[in-house]
C-alpha cells in the first residue's frame, strides 16, 4: 500500500537477542527475542515470509539473526 514507515524495535542487547523460531512439526515461524541468561524465547509476532523476517531484522538493526527450532 502506501509507504508506511516501520518503527524501530527497541531492546537491550545485554539482556536479549533477536531470533527466529521455527516449528519442526507445523512449519510455523515466529520472530522474537531470546533471553540471554535463561535461553527462553519470547514471541513477538508470527511471520509468513522471508520479507517479514527481513523487516524484523531492519527494525532491530541486526544483519544476522539466530534461528532456533
């Protein structure tokens, strides 16, 4: 549609890191953050395409993103 500006997602890199979580069984893909101390994944949103993952990476300011299963 119209070029709506995507807002930057703020997070503390000392506490968490951006990640993609993929389900082996269902193929569902979500993006969110992994707590560095506990290793727990916190879902942010469900994604359906690589373009949405790329948008998430731009919003968080990372070039490489970790994938967990």
